[in-house]
C-alpha cells in the first residue's frame, strides 16, 4: 500500500511539474518524460514550423489547465506533509483525490498528444509511437 501510494505521488508530482512548469531555459530534468525536447525534435526531424506549433499546443494546454495544476500541487503538498507526519488517516483521505488527479493528468496528456499528432507527418508519428513504445518497455523493466 505504501509503495503504491508513493508511486502515485511521484508520478503525479512529476507529471504536474512536467506539464505545468514554464520553460525558462536550461535543463528541467524531464525531457525524457514525453516532452518534445531538443533531442526528440532532432530524432523526429521536426521543422521549425512544427516545433512552434507543438510549443503553442503545449502552452495552450498549460494555460487551460493552470487551475488544475495548482490544485494538484496543493494536494501533493498536503500528501507529503501527511506522509512526513506519518498521518495515515490523512493519507487515506487524500488517496481518492490523488487518483482523480492522476486520471485527469492522463486525460490532459492524451488530449495534448492528440493535437500534437496532427502536426506530425505519418512517418514522424510512426517514429514517435516507436520511441514511446521503447520508453514504455524500459519503464516496465524498472518496475
């Protein structure tokens, strides 16, 4: 139970930071989590126009979901405070909210991905799907 809760917390936190954090230059540490970072843009051979379209899609998604990300971060903060205090009652009370946030995060990423796919050529999309499958396989190996 504790391992599951920790995994959900880490996943939710990482996803919320990956989607919500504005890019301010430098390395944010989560380009490997599905973002269209420099390496991925090179692998897919994206044009400058495609890069700008994807950047706009991601920015729009962040802006549309800003309130959700703020609420999600607040829930995570409460969760970690309860975990630090070893407050199992509060952890149990936060579990449904965390699971709902995780499900909503998946929906947000899926909607963003559906828009991004429309920007890619069929060849780029096939390559992207292959890269995602390889990433998923690597993650399965770690569990």
